[in-house]
C-alpha cells in the first residue's frame, strides 16, 4: 500500500509538469473577437512550458494568479503560490522526493472558450502524455486529461486561475503493469508448486 500511495503522489506531480500548449489559430474566422486574448494565452502557456522544461517553479508560478488553485491527481489541493511551491519541493526537490525527472507532451482539445460579460475568463482543456522517472522504480508513462481556467486581472494581465488534472484510474499504464506482475507471480507460483510436488513425490516414492 505504501508503494501504491507513492505512485499516486507521483501522478500528482503532473500539475507542475505541463506544457499546456494552445493550438494554432489559423482555422479561426477572420473576425474572431478574441484574437488578442488567444495570443495572450498562447504567450502565458508557452512561458509555462519553458519554465517546466527548465525545472523553474518560479517561472511557472509567475503565470498563475496569487490565489490559483491546483487539484492534483491524488485529490490533494494547493491554494496559492506558497502551497504550490511546497508541493513542488515535496515532489522533486526535498529529501524523500518522489520524482527525479520527467518529460511531457500536451495537446489542447479545442480552441479556448471565452466567457463572462467582458470575455475576461477563458476555459481550455486537453490531453497529456508524460513519462515519469520516480526515485523508487523505473520510468513509466501516463496518458491523462487537463483543464484550466485563465482569467484577466484588473491590470489587464491574463493569469492561470485554476488547473485540474485527471486520469483513468481503471485503465492506465500502471494498472496494466500491475496486472502483468500478478500474472507473472501466479505463473511462478504454479511452477514452484509443480517442482515442489514433483520433488516431494519422488522422496515419498523412495
């Protein structure tokens, strides 16, 4: 159970591992009223990607609102910059950390949607393909989903207000690996049992 719990925490790291890239805007209508907003979002999310690749938590936090809320895969929630920093340190920096290295590729599911009377809130979602390199085992890959809310502040800056991550808890690479391990363990147990039965059978015959 302790190992599984550590894996769950490893999943949660993904919130800090995400280049949440925006798609090309070339297929939008020429008169799209949110072109400027989309460019601002693209700039923010490109900066997040650069910070992630540089292992720069401060660079990531710089793109988040002071009260940004992150919901991790293990249902742990970080509210605000200090808690996000603490979570990152726990996962990849401090003694007892769970992750040594990670890589990620992210795709957006569709164009960001702008809501509110002033279109000052944008909603985006997409998918992720990550590879984690935990301290306690070899690397593993995980496919999952993300969603984010980005809001325009009173000063006119766009900042990430919330980030939510989720994965299929019933079908994923770790579950498949555990199933393989169970099958292998069962096969080994049967083989050992057969050898032991043959050996003791011979002794009894003698």
